[in-house]
C-alpha cells in the first residue's frame, strides 16, 4: 500500500542517524522500513482511538527490538541518540495521523532499547 499522508511522504525517517557513521545505513534502512510499514498499517487499519494506535506502534516497537541484534552485529547499538530519534519519529507518525495527544512513552512501551 502506498502512503498517502503528505506529511509522512515528506519525512525522512531517522535522518540524523544516517549522518552519523556509528549507525550503519543498512540497519537504519531496516528501521526506516519498520516506520514506513507502521504508516502503511495506520492508513490501512485507520485506528479509531489511542488503544488501537498503540497496538500498531507496539508491533513496530517489537520489530525495533529485534533490530537491536543487527545493530550489535554491525558494531553499533540503539543508544541514547538513536532511542531519542526513533521515539521522535514514532511521535511524528502519531501526530501526522491525528493522534497528537499520544503519550510518547506509551507509543514505544514494549521497547527493550
């Protein structure tokens, strides 16, 4: 499914991390893909409330949890800068789809990073 939200289409997810050589692009690409799939799921499922949105963001967060091993294998990790950037992108996605009141910590509640 193609994303139709103009705000999302104009966004480059994880952009500051791509500028830092500590974060390998091939792993960041997988993180970007997770965020794009999240947007596609939101557009397809059209969550009616925060609980429904959180179910989608938690699934995406679980995918990021699995990505941690790939960061480790590449000599990197989801550390403070990366955590903040990932969380910021989750908040951006929530706001772009009309959930500006979503709690940042709740969006990524099952995170292990």
